[in-house]
């Protein structure tokens, strides 16, 4: 349903994160292997630019190659999950530190990072609240 603006937001399609050149195999190991997302074939014109795309839970993560990549200290996707504790354990066991944060009422959440320092937030509704 559209509002008075004549349009509406449906859902998030994808998040774009920057990675350094030559990082595709590490992206596959993290996003596909560790997190279990499905790699997507990029359109040929975009595949020539490098990087890779993954889908899971109804949205996509696009990892684009940027020379001189420097991760943002603050910008991040907030990814809703089921099984937050299991994910935290999996990330920590794979060497990706998990920092719990209780400052978002109604949710349990933590921050971690991909192999390139891109900040990631994982959250789950707090059923005890």
C-alpha cells in the first residue's frame, strides 16, 4: 500500500560492503562457509568488477571491490537472526570477536566484523522483555 507520497518501502533488498581487491575467496569462506549464505551469480557486466554476492534470510549482501579499502568504524548492516547465541559461538570459535551490547531495548544484540573489518550487527528480539 502506498502512502501519501505515492510510494512505499517493501523490504531491504541488499547491503553493499566494501572489500579489498582479491578478497573473493575470503568472502566466500566467511559469508558462504561460516555464515551459510548462498553465493549468487553476478550479472556478467558486474562480475567483471570483482567482488561477490550472497543471499540468506530474504536479503542479499553485495561485496564490492574498492582499492584502498578502509572499513567504516560505525556504518554496518543490522541483521535479524534466530539463534543469536549459536551464531555468537560460531563467530567467536572462528576467530571473529563478539561484543555484546544491551543498549537497544527489545532486542539482544552483538557486533562482530567480517575478515576485512566491516562492522556487523546481529540482533534478535528479546523474548524475556
